[in-house]
């Protein structure tokens, strides 16, 4: 299962970087079905970013808040600040 988590997350990252946000979102959701994935802030970050780009802001906020709660602000250091900005008023 650990390998599946990494594979689904990597596929989500690839699709996200290519601008294929619906497919990225699907892979991040599949990653979350793997054991211990709900404790992985990086998966929540990817899911939140994909929801953001799909203009589903409520789900984006929920996922990005999960990433923040698991990893802190540091998880947002290498991504566009817009992703942190939608949750900063709720922290």
C-alpha cells in the first residue's frame, strides 16, 4: 500500500503540473484511500491545489487546512502563495 500511495501521489503531481487538474484530483483522491494517507500532508496539499484550480473553493479550503494541520505552514513554502492565502483567515 505504501507504494500505491507514492505512485498515486506522483501521478497526481504529474497531471497537476501538466494542467490536467481533474485527473490530478482523481489520483490524489485514490492516494487518500491508501492506509495512513490521511496523515500525509503532501497528499492533502495536492488535493487542495487541484480543487483550487477546479474552482471548488470549499473543498480546496478543507484539503489545504488538513495539509496545514498536519504539516504546518512549511508545507506551503514551495507552492504559490494563493493556496495558503485561502486558509490564512481560518487559522
